[in-house]
């Protein structure tokens, strides 16, 4: 079966590299499914999961925004942050979720940046859901 080479990179360095049969992810415009030979595309990514299918195995990577560049034989994800499912610290994600929820409950305080708290909550929920295969 044909494959496409995938690189997932963050400012801290590479997170994932492999040849896969299919890439599925959530762009800001909606879900994208990418097979080998896909037309060149660039899309901004939403907070979500990148699913990488290799035979019967599917690898999962949590991404927090960034961009996806597709070429017929290569897919590059430039993410603000990314973690493979098996490397996610669930306890840390749960604590981040609790902190974000507490900030959002403090609606009357002017010093709370609600947009930042909402994004932190979405990132934490995404990381937790990926570890539980809920996405």
C-alpha cells in the first residue's frame, strides 16, 4: 500500500516522523483526510487530534493549533505544541483543566483573560480525550 511521509514539528523540535497510509486531522475549516498523492494544501489547524493510520495501527498526536502543509508525498504539521498519546501526562492535563475551569468561574474579575482560559481548557480536554480515545 502507498504511504505518505509525515513530520510533526513544534518550536521545541520534532515530535513524530513516519510513513503512514492516511492522515486525519481537524483544520479550522473542518475535518481533513489525507492519502498519498493528495493535492498540495496548506491549512490552519484547530486544537485537536492528528490520527496517523499505519496498517491496523493508528497513532494519535494531540496538537494545539498550528499549520498543516500537504504535498503529494509529504505532510508536515507545524504545531504550537504536540504530544503523542502515550506521552501525555494525564495528571498534569487534569490539573490544567481544573485551573482553567476555576479561571472561567471568576467571571467578575477583570484581570482574568477569559479567551486564554478557554483555550487552556480546550487544550487540556483535548489531551485528556486522546488518552481515553474520546475524540
